[in-house]
C-alpha cells in the first residue's frame, strides 16, 4: 500500500494535543461502537511505535533517517523517521525563492497578484467549501504528504493546472495545503509585533476591557493580514455550521489553526505566561493554549465591529 504521512509537524501536533486532548463531538455509547478494523488497529500500532518508546541520547544525536516496517494481516506500513528539535522544526523559515508563495511575506504575494487575499487561500477555501464541508475531521485529519507537496510545488510555480489538480485530490490534502501555507509564512498572520499584546489581551479578566483590547489589536493588523484573516474566519465559521456531521467545533478549529496563525517566527517567545517557575514543556503548552484561546475568541464573536472609516476600507478590500 502507498505510504501515508502526515503533513503536520509532529512536534506542533504534540503541543496542540496537550492543549486539547481529543476532538469534541465524538461521543456515543462505547458498548454500541463497532470493533476497530484492521486498518485502525494497524495505525494504532504505528502510533504506539512512534510515541511510546523513549529515545535514548544516542538516537537523538543520530542525524540519519531511521526506517522500519510495521505489518499486520498482510498490510505493511513503511516508516521513515528522523529526529528534529522542536526549536528547529517549528521555526518559520523564509523562502529563498521570492517568486513563489510558500515562505514569502503575505503582502509581497498579494501585491504581485494584485489581490487582497492570496490566491492560494481563496482557491483552497473555495474547493473545501465545494466538497469538504461535511468531511469528518476536516482540517484535523492529515492529508497525504505527497499530494500536499505536489500542490505546494504547483502553487509555487504558478501552475495554471492547479485547480484541475485540486479537483482530483482528496479534500484533506487541500486542507493540509492551506494549513501549510499559513504555517510557513515567514511571519505569522497576527504578526510578531502584536503577538505579545494578543496574548496579554486574551488573559484579561474583565470582559469589556478584553473585547476593547482584542478588537483594537485586530484592527491594528496590516490591511492584507486583516482581510485575509477575516476571509478565513468567515470560512471557519461556515465549517462549524456542519459540526454535527464533520465533528469540527469552534474549539477544534481554534486548536488546529491557533498556533498556525499566531506562533511567532522567533525561536523564543517574548511573552510571560506565569510568574511561577515552570518547565519548558509546561511553558510551551501554556503558550499553545493562549494561541488557541485568541483564535477561539474571534470565532465566537458574532461579528467584528469596526469604525466607519475602517469598515469602508474593508468593504472595498474584501472584494477579492
């Protein structure tokens, strides 16, 4: 069978999982559940082989790929594993090829395309809304890595057949491509400068002060960042309208997209989340939870009130 690899960074997924241990909505009487299929048991064995063993120092220092095969009932899964430190694997890396879209500043891409929202964002959203709104676990379920890389290469080379490619691919690969685009931005959509302020604003206990702070910060984003975020925000809200079917609640979507949209580009965060000494893992988890809560706050708002001058600008800008 073909190899299936997650497009998501394993370290990032681990951090997100610590912030939200399971998908909401997957409820039901355990007695009535069907026994796991061979495929499900096989992937459980794969997960166990990856997560349970503790790697020794020599293994961690080994820079070579480790390859293994896990088999069950005539089915084989070939795995290639390589350790990468969290700091390196989650660091946003600018692309050396400024003619592409991945790893290129969002304002550079929109200026080149003469648009307010990058074409890749619009095309992925349109395709997902066309046939992925009832896909169980949309944005949470990983797509096939080779498909995602093929779409990435097509967008980077401005391939005119990319829309045809998207129609022939699994919708989870398209969702993965959209997530990858935001994850590889050299600077997060919420910007490095404003990130500490968003983290501080979401921690405010007074609801009135929090709303004023969060909305003012949002409207302080560069125009391209703001319009792109509002475009994505409307889409994510439409996804949750099918929550009964796709099992993706607002919290689930915030868990997936929060770190992707807010994680700062610098190695070390400038925010202070606790006055008490905490471990590196606890600090990382608290930071991820803060990123999730920021996005969840905006997802839960019925509307984004804006001053008249800003509203006129946005009404014009969102005509993408």
